[in-house]
């Protein structure tokens, strides 16, 4: 279930498994701020996560290191 959220606890908080990339993990960790945050502020969090993930993807072509990206699952 790498990189996927699963519900945990009575409040239905999402638990994210580490992806192996610190930048992706840090971006996705921001989603944990959503519970208890006023709905209008969710947009700011989602935009930040999206920007961080875009930056990580954009830099992936320039880097020659890091863990291999898994292929699609059947």
C-alpha cells in the first residue's frame, strides 16, 4: 500500500506509508493538517502539497539518484 492512505482510528485520520523519497513524504505529511483545520484553509494546504509534488517530479529528470520508481500494479 505504499504511497496510499488508509483510515486509522475512530476519527478516520489518514495514515500515509513512507514512499522512500523524503521530499514526497514531507509534502504528503502536510495532509495530516487537514483534520481540525477550517475548510477554507484546506485549499492552501492542497496547493502547497501539489506544488511540492510538482517540484519533486520536475527535478526527477535532473537527478540520477534515488530509489527506483515501481511500475504499475496489475
